[in-house]
């Protein structure tokens, strides 16, 4: 059940009606609302496949029991045993469904290179070919953070199984985040849920933003991206030689289009999740903050998939030593984090390369930051602003180039597109794309409208910047976005991050 579909709209309407029936102040009302939300969340998740409920309830029960045992244990050794069991169980689930085939195939390929024929058909006989359960990468990280926080003494374990189960599977953020912390979400689930005009207005704006980004910007950019990257692996394999005929402009335009597509696809989902939760009396974390306006790679990752970045910072980077050691140790820690982030996104060497290059980019940029400061601190305002704009443009182009291996199906396609980008700027240009007018309507206009919305957040410092504008300005903005969604939008497309 995807957010941009009729079944979700019907489902969410029914949830809203029954959720607010008992009132919103009494303890009895909270218990009813949470019980109803839990059932609704299980229905939402089971809509894909009821077997998925076995996995998520198993993870829920393991972490509920483990956290209680960690809290009650007197000996550190026992606490570590229960923590290890919880982490191993969740990583085991993730590893079995997401990574087993990747590592098994890589091992078979390595053995075949030494002993040809040891594993026929690339080791297909040892592969499981399991379908990746939607959302497993998100809820396993969320439950692991809970258990680790209990072990660290940051929070006490939740004693109500129903409340904890809802924390794990709260449907707006279940399948693609934001990855919430127990210290933020659990207190809200246990407090009275109230709906007022402010929440209605904020939720409506978040939903409008989300659907605008998803169905208008992202899903209209999709066909442009598919012209170069191909819409499926099967079509790519059938037309393998076509990649070698690409030109630099085609690769550049498609990489920019894909960067904005995946940003709007994922951010749009996150905004819809936030808006849906806001109408249920729950505040979710902001997951994106205008990443196309970042000035430098470190700033970029403070704006892109914020909750995942914070997860890796708190549970991997800082335990490794963070920035407390030497410069070389700090660079090592950064690169390790981004290699793991690449693997989190997908089980292929392309994602490892994507993560590794992001880690190198941040590590080198941080090490050379002082030397890269070309414009002096006392420079005229116009020169400082020009330098800031140049930094934003260069950061965005770097992001776009690094998204090539992220979107490509294998290393061969990545290398062919990189070769075309840097070595083939001859005749052909943008021949794969439509006319100039079509390029404006299908690429430039959606991206320009998106940037205008993000500039509002950038300059006013709030996602709800529109609420402070005059009523006539708000009406124009609301109706323009609604027109783009209803008339120009594309409905029914899956969210790209469901694959992760």
C-alpha cells in the first residue's frame, strides 16, 4: 500500500475517523487509540504480504524481552549477552534477506577465479533468492537503537508491549522512515493525542509538500532518467551496448534528473509520513532539509536522510572514536561509516563504491577545509555570496556524479557512463531527450519549483514558512501545487527507497 494510491487514501481516512472517536484526553482514550493504531499498522504492513508480520513481530518480541533483561541484569556481562543477542537477531534478519545472496555470489565468483567451474552458473545453487521484505532496513535499525539506548542507560525499557509494538510498526514511518528514536517517539505514544487547528494546518502542508514532490516532481522525472539508465535490469541487459553510445550531456542531464528524482521520491514519502502522523497527534523527525542547497559534503549529509546519518553517527562513528583521534583515524572512521551506509542502501558493489566515494569526499574535504578557503573572511558581501553559491553548485554536481553508481545496475554500466561523461562531448548531445520545450516542462520546471520551495525553508528556517506569508500568497502556492499534483502528477509509482 503506497502513499500515492487510492487504497492508502481510503485506509487513512478510515483510520482518522475511528482513531478520533473516543476523544483525546483520557487514559482510556490513549489505550484505545494505541490499540487501534497497532491493528491499523499491522493491516498496513500485511497489505503487502501477511507473512511480513511474522518478521516484524519477531523483532518486536526479541527487543522487548532483551531490553527488559538488560535493564534488570546486575552484571555487565549479562547485559552484553542480551544486547549481543538483540543486535545479532536483527542483523541476522537483515543479513539473511538482504545480504546473503550478495556475499555468497561474491564468494563463488572469487573461488571461480582461482578454480574455474567450482561453482557453475555463478554459484546459483547456493543462492536463496529471497525477496527483500519491505521496510526491514528501517525497523531493524529503529529497534536496535532502542535496545542500545537501554543498554547505555539513555532510556528505561518500555513495560507495555502494545506501546512498544506500536513504536516498532507505526505505519506512517514503518516502511521508509524516518528512523525514529525511542526517546522521541515513545513519550508521544504514551501522552494524550490532541488534534487542533495548528496540527491540521501543519499536517495539510506536509501532505501537500509530500505529494507535490513525489507525484509531480519525482515521477515526472522518472521517464527522463530511464532513457539513459533503463527502467529495469532486464532491459539494460538486453541493450547492454547502448550505454557505450551515450554522450557526456546525456549522462550529466540524466544524473541531475535522477538526483532530484530520488530526493523528491524519498523526501516526498517522508513529508507524507510526517503529515499523516501529524493528523494522528504525533510529530516525526525531519528527514530532509534542502540537500540541493548544501555548501560542502558535510553540510550535504546534515541535510540528506538526516535520521540515518544521525543513526550511523551515534551508533557507529562515535563508538569508533569519532573525531577524537588523529586526522588519519578520523578519516578512517568517516570512510567506514559511509561504506556501511552504502551497504545499508543495497547489496551490490555499486553501493559500496557510492558509499566509499562519499566517505573519501567528506574525509578529504574536512582535511583540506582550511586550504580550500579561497575567499577571505573580510571580503565584500557580494564576493562571499558568490563563493557560497559556487560551493553549493559544486557540491550539487558532486552529489549528482556520485549518484551514477547508485542508479547503475552494475560496474560495467557505471564505468561506461563515467567514460561518456568525461570523454564524449561530441555530436549527439541531448539527442535522447525531447525537444527544448519538453525539456523545460519535464526537467527544468519541476526542479525549479522544488528549489523555490526549499529556498523558503532555507531562508525562513522552517518547513512551515508558508504559514507566515500573506493569505493571497498562500492561496496561489496551495492552488499551484494542487494543480501540479492533480493535473500533471503521476500516480501509483512505488517509492524508490522501498527497495532498500
